[in-house]
């Protein structure tokens, strides 16, 4: 039985208090458990049990208290037994009873490390825990003990070793990566270990819940009416509960350095060399790269496909620009490949983008008035064929206005005249952006004939003008200006202002960054374009010539400075 299965059984055995209590747990008692002072009287809520587990993992005194001994002796909460054993191990005590699988903790390397010798004793007494010990060696950098264990080269241990940034961890990582075959023995999703029939060949995929990811913590609410929700990757079994909310250093999970940014344009290796897959996914989706997106989306996860709107807009942009990417996404939707991991609203936006691409390439055979998720923007980046637009107008009368706009932009005067739509501000906005005066003059003439003196009062009006009709901007994908000295996911958020609508993600900051040399970015940092915490800073310009022409030196205090030895203009214009 895996740890996750026994936890599920434990939860099922506890009746919910949601129907009888306004609050699901006693806040003060949960805090006392988190601080390692006492066990809550009522353990029916997940929050109360997770508070005990977190308190146990952090406090040896709590683990040795009589209250915990009594609760563990009942065998009602095997997760408490595992948490207590983990604490004892990390406090350099090898507990008895670990020959029982339900008593074996999965994670024995956080929040503390045991000594190398204790881990050695643990592996010798309980050989079935050798892989947990190996993972602990990777996190702590215990290269000698790792060699002694003689484990199969496991991808989770490799990722743990790489992310530890220790000398011993680097050696363990190199040792595993040099193996001709790698295996998936440890499974963080299931908290299970399968050395007898592991999956192989296995590759590093950024799915390991490495130690720094355990720094995420969520504080309890004093007046909660919903229980503490489960996490799909919960190797400590505490659902990331904590006395205070917290998170890892942003550079570990949400920022690309110049060196890491090379992964955006270099071929993606079989072994993904980073945990920052969301950033790789964003650019892959933005560029419509089917192969990369297929590899970077976790098929095991149950979380939403899109972590935020920016990721979705990257996918929409990729679909609008690339037919094969649109076809791949259509297949994902048709086969329910993501099994409820994409909400109805997001799914409709993706489907609308697919439908738009189909219209732009002239493939309208299956469209009817009942086709869901019909798009508004159908004239960028391609102009649809005129005959396809005419067929679409007959089958989808709700799309007549956007069809007419597409006719204006594509200069299909004949079809435009046959549509004969009532003048409105949307048509006029499109007409004013074309080189053919016919459309503007025609709208003005017919408006006068119909007695329309204010086009702004004419439909369609579903959203405010600047949002819905931002698609009529003269520049739907503005280049923008400026350089960030580090890359962050939110830097692909669309530029706003004027008539810009959030149609697509914005790639300008990322695209300019990858063409800068390491040396140029280093000079920008020396000049002050970097925050004290390592976050990137913004240079409000596109011309980096000043940095290219100047060199780094040191002043009389040994501080790095840029030597200004010529007439080069600063700031660059």
C-alpha cells in the first residue's frame, strides 16, 4: 500500500464537520500543533491533522511527547507515525518499526538533514528505505554514502541533486546523468518507491518535488469555512501548511538568468535541465511549437493547464499564427486529453482561436449557426479567402460584422457591398485604417441616408470599445520598447493602453533578451540594472550600443564600474 492510499483511507474514516460546524477546525489548537505544543482535541478536519504532521516534522520534542505517542499507538493515523519517524530520523535517531511499509516516511530530508552516518545506519537496518536515503544524499550532498547504496540511476534523485547546488549533489547528478539508462523508481505523485519494476527509460522532466519547492507554505485562516485543500504533490503529507505563508526565492522558480534563457532557443534535450517548465512552455506556446508544448505539459498533473491568463494568451497567439499548432490543440480538446484541467471559459477561448485559424486558411466546411465559440478576430495574421467568407456569412449570420470588417481589411469590395450591413463604429474604425477611401465614404453616405448621426450608438456592443474593438487597432502585436535584465513569466503580459486588447501574449521583452550577449547584460547589471534581491531591472530603451562600446573596470574601492572613455551618448537615444 502506498502512503497516499493509506492517507486516503485515514481521511475517509474521519467524518466531515462541514455540516455541523461553522468552522472546520479550532484555530488556536491547530497553531499549538504547528508549534509542537499539543495535539488538537478534534482531528476530523484535514487542517488539524496536517497541523500535527507539520508540527511533528519540525519538533523533536513534540515527536517524543506523550500525547503524540498515545495518538500513534492507536494506529488510526498512520500519517502521524510516518511524520514522527521522519522527525526522529532527521534528529539522528533511527526509529524501530520501519519494516512496516505504512510506517515508512517518504521524505526524510526536510525540514532538516540527518547526519550521513545516521542515513547509513537507516539503509543498513531497513534496506527497503535505500531510495529515500539516496534522495536525502542528493539533497544534502552526501556523495560517499550515495555511492555505497548502489542504487539504480533514478531521475528524481538526479533532479534533487542538481537543484541542491552542493559539491556532493553536483557529483551525484553527474554520476546519474552519465549512466546509459535512467529509471523512475521514486514517484512523488504517489509517494511510492518501485525498485523491482521501475519505469524505464526515464528522463528528467521537471516533475520532482525538490527540496526548495517545500518552502511554499500556506498559513491557516482564523475563520475558515472550507477545509485545507489537498495538494497533488505532497511528499511531506502536510499539504504545505505553516505558521506563516512563504515561498522560495523567486530566482529558483520564476526567473530566467541569461544562461538559463539559452534553453528558449536551443533544442530541448531529452532530459529537461530546469524546474522552470512554465517559462519554457510560455515561449513554446507563443511560437506554436507542438513538440515542445507536448513535452512540457505534465500529463500526470490534475492542475489547470493554464496557471494564469498569460499562459493561455501564449497558446492563443500560437494558434492564431500556426495551423499545425491549432490542429494539435483541436485534437487535445476533441479527445479530452486534459480531463477537466481546462475550464469552460478557457476552453472556449482556445476553441475560438482554433476556429479563427480555420477561417483564415479558408477551411469553413463544418461551420454552422450552431458552431460554438465563434471568433471575433478573423483578419489577422492572415486574410481569409473571399469565397470562404461568403460561405461563412450564409452559415453563421451572427458573424456578419466581423466578416464585413475582414472584407474591409482584405479589400473584398464586392462581398462587402453584398453584406450591406447597417453602419456602425466598428465598421468605421476598420474603414479608417485602410488605404481605400471607398469604405469610409460608403459608411458615411449610408449613415446619412439612414439618419444615423452617431456611429458610436450603433452595435455590436458586447464589451466596451477599447476591449472588444481593440482588434481594430492598427498594430495588433506592437513591438514595444525596453529590456529586462532577467526574464519573468509576467513579462509576456500584453501591452495595454489605447485600443490594445489582450488578444495575444507579448513576446518583445523575451525576444530582445535572447539576442543580448552575456557580457552586455553583465554590463547593464554593473550600471545598476539589477535589483538587490537578484530580480531583473528595466532599461527603458532598445539600443544597447552604449553598453557594447564600454568596458567593466573597478574604482579605487574595488567596486565594478563602467569606464566612460569616449563621446558615446548616454543615455542611448
